[in-house]
């Protein structure tokens, strides 16, 4: 089993937690990261988790359906979708 999907899942979870905590979207009166940093983090998170999902999907096709591979694929896909949603929400033109 490849270890890359595990690494991307861990990095994706870490990036998602940092973006949720310090996102410029819900800054209010607390510290928030710059907009460009948040955009770059969401883009990197999407690319990493999308590649992890593809590798996990190839493992499912190659070795058959195993709970570990399917769980990794679904986890990486959900994180990739979340990073796309967050990245689009960060653009000022999309928010109105």
C-alpha cells in the first residue's frame, strides 16, 4: 500500500484546520491570515488531496475494493471538495 494517500490526508486535515481557525472569511476581531496565503493554502490542499484520491482510486482498481483504500479515497475526495469550496468562497467577486 502506498503511503502518499495517508500523507496527503494528514496534510489536508492539518491545512483544513488551520484555514478554519484563521480564515479571512470569519475574521471578526481575531487574528486572520492574509487572503493570498489562504488562497495558496486552499489551492495546495486541493492539489495534494486530489492526487491522494487518484492514487487511492488506482489502488482500488488494481487490488480490488479494500476498506482502507476506499476510506482513503473518500477522505481525500471530501477534503479536495472542501478546499475547492473554501477557495471559491475566498474570492471577493464570488462573495458579492
